[in-house]
């Protein structure tokens, strides 16, 4: 079995908790079902984001090709 780093685990937890805020639906599915989508700028998501270490935040930005949090916000909107 592959060893999963704590870095990957924390990043996955961030995405899972954010997804749970949206009832595990995509933004498209939320829109189709009349449910307000909770985006990256929402205070609850920002709390999850700030709960990540600086290294974890950098890794997410690196994976998505964002140079800073402003670009990341633009990516998620």
C-alpha cells in the first residue's frame, strides 16, 4: 500500500470539507438544484484555507498554477 504524506492528507481534507459545505455537489449541480454554491471567498472556506500550513497552501497553488492567493481566487470563481 502506498504511503500517503500528511501534506496530501491535509490537502484532501480541505477539499472534502469544502465539498461537504456544498452537499458534495459541484457549482453546476448547486445551480441546477437551486442551492447556493459556497465558493472560495466564503468565510467558512477561508477558515479551512487558513487552517492549512503555508506549505500546504503553496502546494495547492502550485498544482493549480496560481502564483498567489488572488490568482487562486480567480481560478475558483
